[in-house]
C-alpha cells in the first residue's frame, strides 16, 4: 500500500533456537499512531527490531518507507527508543542529547526542543545516572525524537511512568502524528490501546488482529479492548481445537 510507512510480509524470526515471530504480515499506515500490543514475550520487541533493521530474520520481507529494512538511507529517517535506555550515565541530559544529535547529524537546536517535549527542562543539567527510572526513559525517548524522524519506533515508552506523565507523552505522540510523523508504539497496557489509531495485536509470535480500536470492538462485541483481546484469544483457541 503506497500509504504505508511499513509493510511486513511473511516475517519469520528465530531467536534462541525457537521461532518467535511466526509468519507475520502487517502494515503501518503513515501519519498515525499504530499500537503493537500483546503479552510479555509474544514477540513485540523482535518485530520492532526487524522493522528498525537490527534483527536477523529467517524469512519474509520488511519494507520501510519504500526501502528494505536496514537500508543505510533509512538511518536518519527512523527514530528508535529501545526498552532499556542506552544513554550514558556520566553525562548530563543536555550533553547526552548533544552527543547523539552529533552522531545522528541532527541540528544542535533540536536538543532544547526535545528536552522540553519529553518534559525534562528541570533536569536538563542533571547527570543521566542521577535520574529516576521514568526520567531516564524519557531522556531515552528524547534521543529517538532528535532530527524529526519520519518514523518513530518506540518500545514500551511509557513503562514505569505515572498516569499524568503517560498522558503527557501520549499527547506528544498525538501532536507528532498530527504533524505527519508515523508512530509505532509497543505496550502491554491495554488501556493505551484506545489511544491508538490502529492496533496490531500479537500473541505467541503471530498477529491476532490488525484493526482500528472501533473495528476490534465491533468484531468482538466487546466495549473494553482488554476484553476484545481476550475474546480474540478464545476464538483462536477454539479454532485450533
Ligand atoms: N537475545 C535473545 N536470545 C534468545 N531468545 C530471545 C532473545 N530475546 C528475546 N528472546 C525470546 O524471543 C521471544 C520474544 O521476545 P520479545 O522480546 O520480542 O517479546 P516482547 O513481546 O517484546 O516481550 P516484553 O513485552 O516482555 O518486552 C521471547 O520468547 C524471548 O524469550
């Protein structure tokens, strides 16, 4: 689909001798927020890594912004925030972001903008090693925002954050999408699903659904998305037995 930022087809990934992504096909539309949801260990991070181009795949294709995942030309077009912050503890927030801006070729003026966007103005000169868990993950998110990438791939960006902060970050995601950025955000908190435009629901290495929240509610007859997810799992189990 020309309007898709990401097209995944027949993706298979083997990790630790086991197939952990088992024939996934999905599309991520441009300029909206797509949520990737599913229980711990279902393969979300592995799918995200395949899209970012850092995962060895056993089969299938992943096309990102019209190019094969991992293409050099994609490096500056994708912002990726991993689950475990990869940011130096002995630098201040500003220094760390300046460093990454230089590595990524992003303008230095991005640093202050990004610090404000992730709500770290008050900690701009604090050492990363002295930040709280939530502040640390927001600094990590800031790196992904440098250079205004076309596609943002965020692996559980709100984990460990209080509800107010989570809300603020989702407002930021919404603003970024309104400005044309494509966001792919993983979460295992189902209440975040309702904030997404599209949902990819995974379980056990497979995709259970690729729909909007409204379509998912209609398909399952459940108002609550957690219930909808559970109904899909039961449907799948019934179909197998
Ligand atoms: N480095 C690795 N070596 C071997 N197996 C791995 C490795 N990393 C992940 N796995 C396995 O791959 C499967 C999928 O893991 P993945 O991290 O993609 O799941 P996830 O849905 O992102 O989980 P979580 O929500 O807990 O982060 C799991 O069964 C996990 O044990």
